[in-house]
């Protein structure tokens, strides 16, 4: 029987096979948005077992195991690593139709050379084989990165981070992969969240200054942006349920900030006014430095209060939101564009309903600074599966320039997730191949090959200016 992960996996026509194998298969990876640990890279972490590197922190898998009726003990609890792996193996046969089934077997094939389908029948042998290979240099944190042909990684970092691990990686000449920080100031924007005042105290220490007013807050943020820039950062990232835009004068923002520091409750309008003010300020700072600004929209987080109180955030209890995006987003981009201070911007929505909305809004704000200045971000989180990726690319093709798309990212906490770039490239080549087979685009391999190469690698390389 033919192996499930074979050379033409996901490639359903001859043109797709040629595009993938001859044009993109061996291109390097620029992973411009992920959540892996720079500390683990700096220390070249070695993993004790397959559970640690494969299931630890992976809330995609956690959600699937929960859906299979398995107790939390075997997911985030105190069960032994082998017990947790066995529960994952028990779940995998129920994942047919879910991208996790594809990712699981891609990862087993690419990193461990395993063609067997994971199930309770094969789990013992796969457990032993994976753990044997994890003891080798090839599957240390750096080994995984290098064997995946990764050229550059952008981690996700708080403004208060001292970036010590990024510095250590940069100074280590034995490791050639660039690992750059991304500026993610969500905690400074979330003025209505618990712990806001404590966060401002942390920002004071990082910036080495007092913060008791909005001008001082801006000064501290600007200082940290400059520090990140000096350490190689060229991207920011913002997680927003919806893109806010509520104007207010300086005195109003000052009153709101003071109320928050005093522990007073804010209205939704006050929260949105503050966020708008700080976001516009930050956008201008990014534009000064030629950064790209990422806006991740329409997720709703921590929906299960009981489990949030037990496990905290980022544990698999988030979902797709349905907030309206168009009016606020357009007004926010326009506020920056009016003064010529709109940075390069990548727009992501967790709700695929927004694909055409974002694609048409971004067409109103393109500029000559760089081709595709405003981008429709790749299928993200719940959408980084075949239908989600294809829907995003078709929306961009219909409303803009697919060939200028900066392509895929892992958005992952797992070092084994680089196969998502392979998965994306196969889906991209298959889509273009389908169009060519149907006569919707020319069967010109030089033209089509250049297109898939640019989307897979060269556009990101040129767009970000790392």
C-alpha cells in the first residue's frame, strides 16, 4: 500500500506536482510569526521524550483530545508523559478530516522517518522510535530548525522583555539562523484587564522611567520600540477582538489612564478611546522605522471560566469571534494614512467571513513604499487548514494581487510545526495547478513557477527588510 505521506501528498494534478517539486520544495523558510521560545533556541534544548516536544503547549492537540472524551489528567495534568502520548495516539484515528491528522503524519515522516499511521496499535513502537531519535543532535531545538531549512524566525515578545536570549543567539556564531523579536504590546493596550497597573509598573522598570501620565507611557513605549529595533525587530503584533476607532482629545485620554491606575472601572467607550489613541501612536512609531504592523482580529478568548481559573490563558479555550471589523479598521488605517504615517500592515481575521471585507479595505490603502504594502494575512489559527488557506488565497486573488502575498507562518509553540510551510506550499501549488488545468490561468511553467516561489519565500524576504 502506498504511504499516506508520499511525494505527491495533497498534489492532485501534474502541474501541481511540477510546481511543488521543481520550484518550491527546497526553498528556505522565513517564519515571520511564531510563539516558540527563544530561550530553548539559545540553550539548544534537548527534549526528554516525544510528549514534551510534540504535546507540550500545543492547544490544537489538547482540544482534540478533550473532544475525544479524555480526562484533563492526560492532557495538561500530572499523568506520565507516556500515558499522555498514548491518549494522543488513541485520539488520532478519530481525526480524519481534521488538519491535525495531516500535520501529525507529516511531522512523524519528516522528523522521525516514520510512515506508520499513529494509532493504539502502533503507539508503542512509535514512542520508542521517536524517543531514540530525540536523544540525537539532529532533534535538539536547533537541530530541528536547521533540518527544516529555516532561514529566519520571528518570535513574539512583550515590550518588557530584555531580549537576552535573542542577544545570545545573535552572538553565537555556530548557529546561522536569525532569531528576531516581535513587539507585542497587548498588555499596555488592555487597560480594562486585571493586572494593568502591575503591568505598567513592569514597563516602568524595563524603560527605566516613571509612568504616571499618557506622555510618559508613550515615551516608555517608544523607548522599548527603539530597543527592539536595535535588537533586530522589524515587526509588531496586536491581538484585537475588533479594530477600535474612537477619537478623544488628550485630556480625555489622560483622565481614562488615571482612572485605570486608580483601579476605577472604565466604560467600553473609554476603553476603546484609550486603545485607539495608543494604537495610532504606535502605528506612527512603526512607520518611522519601516516596521510591519500585524493586526490579528476576531478571536474571543478564555471562554471557559472554570478551566481558565485552573489552567490560565492559551490552553485551548478560545474561539472564532463575530465582531464587525470594517468601520473601525478602515477608520484606524485612514487616521494613519491621512498624515502619511501608515506602516506596512498585515491584516488577519480568525473569522473567514472577513476575508473579502479585509481584502477590499486593504485595497484602499496601498502605497508605493513596497509592493503589497497592506497584506491579507494567511489562513490563521482555526483557518490554517486546506479550505481556510484556499479561501484566503481566493479572496486575495479576486480582490487584489495574490502574487504579492507574503505567504505562510507557523503561529505555533511547537518546534515540529515547520511542516506547516510544506503543507501550505503543497496546497498553494495544487490551487494554481487546478486553475491551469481548468484553463483559468496560462499553462506557462515559468510564469506559474515564479509566482509560487515568490509567495513561498521571496515576497516575505523582500517585504520585511530583515
